[in-house]
C-alpha cells in the first residue's frame, strides 16, 4: 500500500510535469508606434493639426503686421497729432501688443489641447486592437517593441501582430506612414516697437 501511494504520487508528479512541459506560452510582439503611424485616423488628425498650426501662425503674423503698420504710421505722424489722438493711438498699439502676447501664450496650449483631443482616440483604438489580437491569438504576453524594453526576442517563438493589426483595421499592406510634423505657431517674432 505504501509503495502504491508512492507510485501514484510519482505518477501524478510526472504527469503534471509532462503536461506543463507540453504547454507552450505564446508571446506576441508589435511596434505600436509603427501601427499608429499607419492608421488613417492618425493621418487625418495630423492634417487637422497642420491646418490649426497654420491658422495660429497666420493669426500671429496678421497681428504682428497690423502692429508694425500702425507703429510706422504712429512714428511718422505723431508730431502732427493732438494729445488726445496721440493717446488713442498709443492705446491701440498697446492693445495690439497685448493681444499678440496673449495669442503667443495661448497658441501652444490650444494646439496641445487639440492634439490630445484628436490623437487620444487613435491611441485607444490601437491599444484595443493589440489587446484583442493578443487574446485572439492566445498570447500570454504582447511586447511593444517601440518602447525598447525587449533587448532580445526569438522571432520563431513569437507572433508579429503588426500585419494582423493592419488587416483588422483595414490598413493596406503597402501603406507607409504619412510624413507630417505639425508644430504650433509659437516661433513668430515679437512685434517690434
């Protein structure tokens, strides 16, 4: 009886070890930055951000040009103006300068707010897709190669989820990322006095 229980215990341990050894753990890998760069939603967001950047730049340039024109007129005609008119023109110039400075301060914040509003859904969709593909393909883990956290991986032992994500999102295999680098209109020169 003692030998039988030892034999059963040994059999149980070996059976458990054998089934554990036969269980394979799948690891997925993806470069989420590449996936996001390929998404059409990201392209349309960047087009909108580029348009906003240009609008902000144009507004700043228009204010600067208006200031310079009025300042040039002020310098030319100030000697001929009455004290009341001179004071009015000085207030106009100060108001223009204040509006320019406010726009210069608010433009980067406005741009950043819009950028976050437009790109957050893109990142969420990419993350949801990656999670869904990990589950669908039985992956225990999905590593994001864009973070650089994986110094080594065996390509034969992992699944590249990028082609599957492209297919799931309807992104053509030959699509390359659109090259747009939107920057807020914060680099315009301050109005001259």
